C-alpha cells in the first residue's frame, strides 16, 4: 500500500466513489499493524519514522472512511427518493455494499412509518442470534448473508427454520424490560 495511492484515492473524483479492492481496508489495517510491530523493535532513529507513518496512515484511513461513508449515505438517500445516482455501487467494496443495502432498507422503513403512520409491524419478524455462518433466501425475498454472532430480525418462517436447524437461537425481548431514556 503506497501513501501516494491513498492520497490519490481521497482526491480523485470527490463526487463519486473511487473503485477499491474488497480487501482495501483489511490491507490498510495490516500495514498499520506491520508498522506497529516494526516500531516496537526499532531503534530510536527509525522509531519516530514509523510513528509518523502510522499516524499518517490512520489519519488517511479515517478520512477515506468518512468520505466514502458520506457518499454511500447520499447514494442510499438518492435511491430511496428515486433519483438517479452514479455507478457508486459498482465501486463499493462488499462491506460497503452491505452497508448501502441496509441503509436503503432503514430509510425506506422510516419513510413508510412517517408517511403512512402507525406502529411498525414487527410481529411477523423474529429477533435471533446466529450461531453459524449461513446465507439464506428470506421469505420476504431478500438474501441474508449471516455471520456467527450476528443479531438480526428475520421473517418468522426463516427464523423458525434456522432455530430448528440449530443455526440460530431466539432472543426474547419483553417491552416492559426495554427502558427509554428521556
């Protein structure tokens, strides 16, 4: 990972997402960890050089995350509002695409609750904790890529099947136990 590449990524085409590899963030974290390791065994002259590079990479990492997240939020908003948005989705890494799709669902649900009123109907959904990685086609037509320890709400039919198969466990939440901060 080259520092110039990172700077170019930030500067390049600010209105649209730049194409990044699926492992971009992972490689960046690995490089920072590698430098941390090198710093821990470095002499005094190299110690400060490593420290400076680590600080620079962390600052760039945060800036890239902030810029890309802002663009993803804008693209999700545009999608919900029916506006044309750029080909940003193609340039997202897989984690960003998952985030994008979740944002769209959240915004659509919020829009529906505000415009149509009433309480959200969640009785046909079940809160579960996933015990094993699994990908399923939901009864609601959505594809769910679930990882061990995820806590998600699923359609009743899917939740029941996963629970029976030992892949998930139901999480019971009683309304009177949920505290509201005011």
